C-alpha cells in the first residue's frame, strides 16, 4: 500500500493545522520573551485545583500510559497497536538521545539562585537534569498523531490535540521543564511520527487480513 507524507497529513489535518498555528505562536512567543520571563510568568499562574489536576494529568505523557494505550489498541486492531508501540519506541529513543546530548539543567537547577521566587507544587518530585526536550511532550503529541491517524472519526483529533497540549503545559506548570523544552518536544513528537507513519504504514504486511483484527477477534474465534 503506497503512502506519502501529504497523505498522512491529510488524514490528521483536523489536528495538524491547529497545531501548526499553535506552534507558530509558541515560536513567536519564545522569540519575543526570554526563558526567565516566560518561566516566571507561567510559574505565577498557580491555583489549588491546578496543582492537583496537572500533577495527575502530566502522567498522560508517561511511558506507562503509552504502553497501556498500545496494548488497548492491540485488543481492537493489531495494526493500530503496532503503529502506536513502534511510534512510542522510536520517538522515545530520539528524545532520550537528545536529552543526553544536550545535558540541559531543569528549572530547579537553572534558577537555584532564585529559588525563593519559584513556586513548586507539593508532592511533585523535582528532576534536575536532561531537560531538553520534554519527553512527556514528545510522547503526548506522538500519541495524538497516531490516534488521529487511525480513528475513523477525525473530529476526535481536536480532543487528542487538546490532551497533548495540556500534558505539555503541565510540564512547565510543575516546573519540570522550560517552555522551549515542551515546544521542541511537541514538534519532535508530531513530525517524527508523521514521517514514521508514512514509511511503516506503507508496508503491505500491515494491511493484510491477519493484521486487520485484534486480540478480541481472536478470542471470539476460539
């Protein structure tokens, strides 16, 4: 089955076009303001419900969540589960490689001389190294692309995008990352996934009958 980048983008356009607008806005924001200005502005927007909500919501970009979603998709359709699992592995490997390449400090280390100005959410473990890019943002946006690509109802893409945006924002809200970390993570998650899907989903074996079923179908036939 032939595939192209344009073909993939057409299938995810309901989330991709709004994402491009948001990405452009984020890049403009980063160009207009310094890292310190952006961090402390967002850091000043804390409230009780947000502390609880974002401390929980940030797990949407966790590796365990990605694995669970991939397993759930396997129950429905092997191809869907395969696309999700391989996308997670590929994007995670790239993200982790970049983290160790840059060795960037996290906010609690970068702003250690201004610690009194920082608001830290109680109960959240503060990481210190490997800040760039945000791995949670990479995974969240990669999942959003895959889910939008495979779902028959493309309108769900807006919800998937919103979920990923909240996950990325949670990383800055919780002082785990800088604004540019999550911006870069989102771009990495989206564009690497698009090119990966274009390549892997063009393979004929993924479109055979045995891949167009899931574990649930198999159990019914036994």
